[in-house]
C-alpha cells in the first residue's frame, strides 16, 4: 500500500454514515474524511443532488475512495459510475445491489441456490394477492404472514401480521397492508409488486460479511429493534436501536451462516454475473428448524452500523480498499469483546412524515469518548441549510441522532447510554427505553 495519505468521501447523511466517517477518521492511512453532500460538523441530508455533483466533488477534493452508505444510491448504480471514471468505491455495483433492490429477485435467487428462507409468493395483481391471503387464512386461521414491498421503502415496507391475538385481526391487517402498498401507493414504485411470505418465528439477528466478489469474511452481528415503541409495539421503522456483542451467536451458528447462506450467495451471484463486493447484511431468523434468511441488504444497517463501529478494533480503511480491489483473502476482522448499544432519538410522529422542525438542546453536556459517541443524522446547525435559527441544533427529520456506548458488560453500556440521553432536551423527541432488555434476560 502506498505511503500517500488518502482522502475518503462518505456518501450519505444518516447516523450510519456519521459512524463510518468517525471510524474511518481513526485510520493512520487517512488524510481527510469528507461527507457528501455537505461537509460540515454535523452531517445532514442533501436535497436534489445528482451523481454528476458527486463526481465533480471527487475531482475537486482529490478523493481516493468513495464509501457509498445508502441503498438507493447503490441501487441507482453510483458505484458503477465511479469505477468507470477511475474512482475507487466501496459497495456493490448495480447488478449486485439488486439483492436488496428487489425482494422478489432475492427470494427467487435463494430458491435457485438452495439458501434457506421462508416460503413465499410474488404478486403484481392486487386482487390475486387478496385472494391468496384470504385462502391461506381459511386453510389455517392461526397462520402468520408477512407482506413486503418488492422495492426499497426505507425499512418501512414490511408488515408482520402476527401481532394480534385474534387471527381475524391479523387477516384484516394483511389485507390492509396489500392495499397500502399496491392501491394507496404509499411506497410508490416499490409497491408495484409485493411478496407474501410465511412469518418465521424465532430470534432475529443481523449478520454482516465483508465481500470482495470471491471471498467473504465475517464482520460481526447485531440485534436490531425495528418497532417504534417499547415492547416491540407500534409501526415498523428504519430502526430504533441496536445491540452488538460477541455472544449474540455461537461459533457453530456463525459457521452455519457462512457455509449455508453467505458462501452460497457469493458463489451464486458470481455465477450469475453479479459479483458482490462490499458489505453483505443478512437479516436472519434463528428458528427451531434452523437459521433462515429473512432478507439481504447490500450496505451497513442503521443503527446496527453505529453499534458495530463502536466495537471495531481493526482499521476499517484497508478492509474497504481490499474489498474494492478483490483482495480480501487472508484478512480477518477484530472486534472488542466489550458489548455496545445504540439508542436512536427520533422526532414525533416518526415513522410518519415529519412536518415541523424542532430545536435540540443539551448536546454539549455529553462527554464524547471512545466508549460514548453521539452519531448525528437528521440534525444540523450551519447557515448553509437555511434553517430559521442557524446557531441552534435543529432536528429536521425522523431519526435525529443516536447515542452509542460500549462497556465491559451490556448492562453497563445500557446504563451509560440512557444516562446520556437524559441530558438531551428535546420536547418533541422520543426513544425506546428497552433497547437491550431482551438480550440481558438471556445473560
């Protein structure tokens, strides 16, 4: 590797990208870390900015590596465009990003390559979908089903129809989910096709593997909390918190995942001309019948990424470079044995659209260390954003920030995170108060 220090650009404005930039900045290989679309102390979302703007920015700032954080940009082929212009990029190309871009493709791919997953059917006709779900509940009134949009829906396109004790309520919920996606068009083009699949019962885990098209190496596991409210109640969100710990999976379970899910996926994608490079995020269900795949994502999860970056001991930069170059063979990733926890502070009425902007106070009271970080998302305070009060911290979106901590025990990390959150004054904010409780009960 050259002695030249690198300029690295992280594309995206969420907590995931903030934590990646934080970890990348720790590398001795780095000269400067930039964020697109706007370089500033707090990373905020960009509006109406295209790929040409990214290329121009890369030339202007002499960028050596671009880290594409968001699924939409990956699905749109940003990596392809960067590589064609001679700019190194971390992440899958458009052909490989379809693993997340189309759940229907992913399910059919699993069927072709014998990757264990839930039984499913694909629908482009709304009435046929209604008939199918009605018949399934006639066959088995106690059945549970999951309705998913085929395309990207920011983590909100999944409805799990098993939360009611009365099976008729679950049936009503399933019909409503079909209409929301295909008739109400809440998710736009993402809902033109839906997948109806059996609801797997067990313990859900997020597993990550770093890939270079040929090789895949484990990159840790996390437990995500998708429901908006305590007790896993309320609507699905992009994620309200996460826990990462070395004992979330046994060594045998990790081998099972690599051998039966990750490696077959790598081989299958290569065989189909869709070589996968970047981070492969497998949403898994640990069922009594074995480990099964719920879905693939082709980027780090948010907020799982924040929890993983807090524990990561390896230098992230060479790993990303070797992934992009196809040279990961022989590498390993090291994590701290200390568990970490990430708790998201959101703004009401998230996950519904945010109408009002709110001021966030008290952030200066939090002491930032290697074991405690605030990763910003939909919040800013610079004049370029044209907010009404440029000297204040203004929350302008749903998931505003996340407090992420690490400690020798999960209980200690949890205690620290919630103590720091209590220092924040944000009347319109809310966060779950039970992140990690279920994991602690198993200790």
